[in-house]
C-alpha cells in the first residue's frame, strides 16, 4: 500500500521561529512531490513543489532525499498567517494514471 | 468567479437516505476528482474523471455513484447513507490527468445521524 507519513503535530511556535516538517513515503517509484497547505475548515491549496536539488520560495524551503524517501519543509521567520496544516503529497501511478497521495498533515500553530 | 464550486456546503441527513453533491469548475480543466476527508483529516481519493470518463475508482462502496454530464461538472450521488459516510467531501480539478496542481472546491461537510 502506498503511504505518506507525517508527524501530526501540532507544532506550537512563537512568531519569528524557524520550524521544520518531515515526511516519508513508501513508494520508491514515486515521481514528484509537493507540499499543500490546508487552513482550518478550508480546502487544500498547493504551496510548492519539491525538487531533488532543493528549492526555496521566500521563507519556505523544500528538500527531497530520494534515497531515504524523505521530504522536508522548512519555514523561516514564522508568521501568524502560517498557522495551518501542511500536507505532504506524492504523485503515484494508479492503474496507469497518476494520482496524488496525501499525508495526514502536520498542524502548525504560530502564536504572538 | 469561483474556480471550483460545490453545493451544498453543509448536508445533515438521516441514515438510509439518498443524497447528491454537485461540483462545477470553470477553469476549462479536463480532469475532475472526488476526495473524502474523514474525522482524522486523512484526504483520500475516491474517483477521477477525465473528459467525462471514469479513470480511477478507488475501492469505494457502490452506494457511491459519480456522474459527469460534461467535463465541467462532476456530481456524487450516495445511496443508503451510513454513519461512516460522515466526512468532508472535496471536489477538485486539474488541467489534465497527471497534473500536479489540483484545484479544490470548498468542500461539502456531510453529517449522517
């Protein structure tokens, strides 16, 4: 069974802190990787893709280690508005079609 | 100018009833999906349609029947509702099958009493 595992949290951090989320995936054939963000009682939205070489988008840095089947997301200088659940997502093949497999998410609470 | 819309937003009903949820996307996407997010927040794909054709059906009970009258619409009909069907159901779309960015609707919160 293809799985994506995340620490559910919650991670409680003060504003300005740096926080890191980890994720592991079970399917070594997975092709592409993402972080989605889901605010409380809202729909998930794509935050960023994750590339093998690592990539950065402002305060957010994503890393991928294919050998360890491990993905990470680092958030620097946390803002109150970063409070949300962060979903690790893997693109897998399913009956010949690619589908997204979601982790259960890690909740982040940023306090003043 | 909502991209992916769902109705209703909330649905409270008795066990044994039949209900439908509707989804529409105005993005011109070819592929649409239904996901279920249970009380443990686990988001799991149920169905995927590409240009009105069913391409993925994830071991979902046959009480759940999706219908796509055209590529902009994907509805979900549920027969004989059970307590375990209580969840948030999200519709999503992507430009084509295999696209990594999926756009989600706001969700339909179904409560079965």
